[in-house]
C-alpha cells in the first residue's frame, strides 16, 4: 500500500485567493460541491475555521471523534488530520487563511490566539457559543463578506486580518470549550502554559524533556510543572509525550515512511527506543498501529 497517496494536503492557492491568502465559503456550497473531498482524511497547509450554525453530525480530528451541534466552531491548524461523516445538511461558514494572518507572535495576546484557540493539541479543537455571541460573530462575518468585495479598497489585506483577529478575540473571551479549564491571559500560570504550547509546537521533534522547555521559557522545571498542572491538571511531560505520539500516529497511518524513519524524524536515534516509547504510551507496537490492529 502506497500510504503517501492516502492523505491529501491542500494549499490555499489551489482553491482561494493566493494574493491575499484568504478564502470565505458558505458551508452548504462547500459540501454540495464536495470541495477538498471532505469525507476523506486530509490536511491543510493553512488555518481553517468551521462555524456550524445549523445541522448535526460528526467531525473526526486527529484520531478523535467530535460531535457537531448548532453553533459549534472548530479551529483546525496546519497539519491536523480531519474529515467529516457524509452529511450535506450542514449550514454555516468556512474561513481559510494562511500563516501571515497569525504570524505576529510578539505579544501575549497574539500567542494566546494562535496557541490556545488554534494549535492546542492537548484539548478539544472546538468551542460552543450562545445566541448573543452568535450575533456578534455574525456581524464580523457580514463585514468579511462585504470586505471581500472591496479588494481595491485601502488596506484591504490589513482589514481582513483585523476582522479575523476580532473573531478570534471574541471566541477567546466568550466561547465555551468542550472540555478543559478556561485559560485567562491575566493569569501568569496560564500565560506560561500557552507559551509552553508555542515552544512545544516548534520543538517537539528535537526536545523531549521538561527541563529543556523550562530553559526556553526561562523558568525552573518545578515552576513549569506547577504552572502546567494549574492550567490543565496534567503534567508537561505528559503533554510533550502526547504531542510526539500524535505526530507518530499521523505518520504511521498516513505516510509510507518506515518505523525507524519516523522515529528518527521525531528525535529518536535508536529505533528500538522509539518502538518501546510508542508501546509504553499507546499500548501498541508502531507496526500494529499502522496496520489498524
């Protein structure tokens, strides 16, 4: 089986507007046209917001099954594997944008939006909103629709970026995540934890210990552990291991790389140690997981 043909990767310039790196789609059109073949596992090189305003179903993200209810919003980061059960009755909107819309990570606010709303692999990838918040978001959606028809207007690209940021800020303030403890930017433990997520996403292939991440964050290992436990009720080592395992699972199921090659890519020079690590974390040998056992 040629596994590298199973998983398709989509780039925004295939289906959107590469000059502004942005795309807005009505959900019923998306599913009716069978765009991106949404019912088969695939990944994107861009960020995706899916606002399910009406309809019920199932959304599969990174080997987990999540319910789709009215006013559920999913936030899919580049590299996440996802697909849907066959259902064309969804109503809502889909927004695509590239890295440039979230590239500024100099402020705590921007780090929060990128590594809490998106890129939060240790929790569920969706939020629920109430009716009042839905009306606020709908206003932003209408502004996006209007601005997309104003491509020659002054600061068109910047205005789209600001609208997306407003949308994400609203979710960060008012959205209810399916599970987990709500994080607050004014809490120093929460801020450090989200920066830990940021560091982990950039370094999980090379750095595997709490001490290494504590050095990057300029805190002690004990402080990092306490902050992560306060924010998530789990340990930083568990989150590090889960991120490594998630990538291993992606590669095992959806690439043709050999087990030892996957281990090497993830920072394991000894193939046997990678096999033992995977078995200890999942209960399966890598080869068995690959074969669906």
